C-alpha cells in the first residue's frame, strides 16, 4: 500500500473567518493536537488545541490570532520516514499534506502512519533486532552489511538509532537461522552488543565462568 492512501479529508480544514468557538467545537469532537487553517487551496498554518482553549472570546475569529499558527506540513511526494520525522519534530498527531504545487490536499493522522510502519518488513517480517555500538569514526555501513552477509543472513533494515559521546548506536533487523554467529562476528570486529539474546553463547560462557569463580572464592 502507498502511504498517500492514508491521506484523509474526514475533517474540513478551518478558515481565518471561522470563530474560536468553531475551532473549540471541532477539537472537542477529535483527539487532534492541531487543526489546519486554509485559505482556498493554500495552507496558512495549523493552530494548537491548547492555544485555542486558552482564548475566552468564542466569538472572535481565527484571523485575529494568526500569530498562533504553526508552519509545518509534509508533501505528497515525501516518504514515510520523512513523514514520521515531521510528526516527531513538530510534536503533533496530525500533519497537513501539500501537493507539489503547494495546494492543501488533506492530512495524515499519526495513528494511520504508524499502522503503515507496522506493515513494513522492518517490523512485520520474522527476524532478530540487534543494537550495536562503535566509535563514530570507526564504523561503516559497508562493513556491517559484509558482516551480516558473510554468515548467509539477510539484512532487512539498518539505521542509526542514537549517539552517545563519541559512540554511535546502530539498530539492525536481521533474518538468520544462527544469530549467535553474527553476534560473535560483530564482537570480533570491535562492536559492542547492546541487546541481549538467549542464543548468545558468549554471555552463557561468561555466566558459567562467573559461577565457577564464585564457587572457587567460597571454598
């Protein structure tokens, strides 16, 4: 399914001529954090629910509060990763969509986009998630792919999931019958493993050695 199939027009966008009371009523019937404000086919911005509810004069028009409009949107040609980033950056659960000619065409709801994300192979396919860590100047995606494919495994997805000081964290989704071999190969290449797996024989060996040492010290 194409992400654009989730573009919705269930709620009509408001105009500057609508009253604050109109906006309050619309917010009360939805769980939206914002509502788009449109003039003709042009998006003027989005107004925040808490801003609207802080205004006492319901008869005032939205045009009197244009300074409250937030300028964010996505384009119909944007991919789902860019769309998710826009949701997160603007702390919203509704995202106006513009055509390539800058015309307002509708909006995405966060719940719909997350549903689309859940249907991608990254989450929907069988496999293992690994989170690895290495110096920011010491890793390469080509090396990571080589490590995975050298064990006859398949890399379903890979992305940088965080930075900490001079270290980078990378999340992998891998399909394989022997995750332990991949884990040990990453360790040999100097990567730290931040996720735990019951198939990790190295951790089992460390546990056995620790138990043996504890018994020895208790003698």
